[in-house]
């Protein structure tokens, strides 16, 4: 149940603004992405984009759901086991 505001007076000619007020400190998309890359680099990680078959993607999605881990962790674990194993 909401109460009607009887104390606030609307200014004539000024439309009522909706939503959270702006702080003026918002980052651009490029700034947010740069911060994300810095954070990943600090963790010793990089971002990589690959193209895979739908069959492999579905198998990855099923495995991620079954194990309840992130996709990045699964791919890292698989590649680590395949590429960094002792020969």
C-alpha cells in the first residue's frame, strides 16, 4: 500500500523524473571493460573468444550445469589437462 505524497509540490513546466538520480560518476563502457581486463590480468587470466560446434557447446553447458561450476573453470580444467600434462 502506498501513501500519497501531500507535501511535495511539483514545479510547473518541469517533468517528473523517474528512477534513481544520476551521480555523474558513471563509467563509459570502455572504462568498465578496461577495469575488467585489469582485474583479470591481476588474477593471471586473459579473455579469449573461440568458435566451437553446437554439439561441443551443449556438452559444455550440460557439464557446467551438472558440476555447478563456471564455464571458464571447466574450459581451463579441460585444456590444462590436455595441454599441460606430462608427456
